[in-house]
C-alpha cells in the first residue's frame, strides 16, 4: 500500500466539501480550498477548515501544482461538476488525482483523462452550506468509486487510501451505469417520495402541527434537503429514476388494490410539477408547518 496523500485541494465548500476538508485536516492533511462564494471561503479560513485558499479556478488550473497537490476533490452540484473539471484541463493527465462527490455520474463526460476517478461518499444531511459542517459526517460510512477512464493503479490506490484513511470510510467499486441505477433506487427515489408525501399533505390542507410520528419525521427531514441540488439529480438521472418510480408505482397500485379490493387503479401519476416547480414550495411548507 502506498503512503496516503498529505496535501489536497477541495473545490466547493458547502456541506460536503467543508465537512470533508475538516475531517481531512483532523487527520493531519494539509487542505487547500476554493469556493466561488467569497464569504464561504473566508469562513473556511477563519474557522480553520482549510489551511489556505485559491482566488479562482484559473489559479488552480496551473501545472505548477503538480508535485504539490496530490488529490483534487470537486464537491459542487452535479451540473457544476462537469463545468469545473472541464476548466481544469491543465491538470488532466498529470500526477494529481482528480475526483468528485456527486451522487449521479452519467452526465460527467470528459475527453479520456487518465487521472480522473469518480467518487460518491454516501453521507449527507438535510442541512446545506458551510454552516451545516459536520467533521464526523463520513465516519464509518461508505464511498463508491467509478473508474470509467481506466486510471492507473497509482491513482486508484491513492484515492482509495484517502477515503479509507483520511475519511475513515469503506470503499467499493462499480461502473457508472451500475452506480446511477442503484442510487436511483436507494437514494433518489426515497427523496422524490418524500417530496411527494409532503406535497400530498400540503394539498390536503390539513394542519398536521406537531402530530408527525417518527416515520413522517424522517420524510420531513429528507424533504428539507437542498431543492436545487435535488432538482439537478432528478433531471440528470431521469431514466433510472423513472424505472425505479415505475416499480414503486406498481407496488403502490398493488397495495391499493389489496386494501380497496378493486381493480380500477390509476395507471400513472404525474410528478412533473413536483420536480420542476414545487420543491421550494414543499420545503417552505415543511418549515412553516412542522
């Protein structure tokens, strides 16, 4: 096993990026950071979440970083991930291992770099931004890595060592296709259902107040997640989510038939308004009502 990385750069200092940076610093790594939000960048410096900062992506896109920065981690929204990595082409095919943290991968397409490996640390919160930082967010959790560009063993070993030793996570590998289908079922669909459930309560115009049981409270927590990020995920992983939603709908229809003992069950339900227009409204309803 090679020595773990000692110096990393985190781009994006929201919940995932700042929590990752702080956890790595706690393990003795030197952590550099960048965020387009200057307030977040200043807060990360003031709170000792990072050791130093970069002013722009242009400053990062510099081959002089090769031999200094060992791992570069892009922790931004799914759509922005493609843009950010594309703006760092001077660092492609170098000794720097580049990875990212988004929970959907099929939209990430690059021109055959040999040092880019996708990562998905399976950890999160209904909180967002640097204010939600949790330095134990990744402890004993799992990371999925995908290697669509066949990065060499040195890069694979380096990124595995990072997740295992700097973040105290378990690591497994799968293809991008396997990843996106699996997490459509196990992560994206539950969040979609949580938005739909809270929306159904909102549309019923019932005052639930503080009568939410434990099960509903978990749906409330999920529906409080960042609406913009989840809108991205729902749209980018559309095909896999539709497959998962179709299976779920069949199960709901079967249960409805069982409970009502009737055969005339609606064949489809539309969630387009929830996906495109109502996520913010649902979240606001949750915040105002519960």
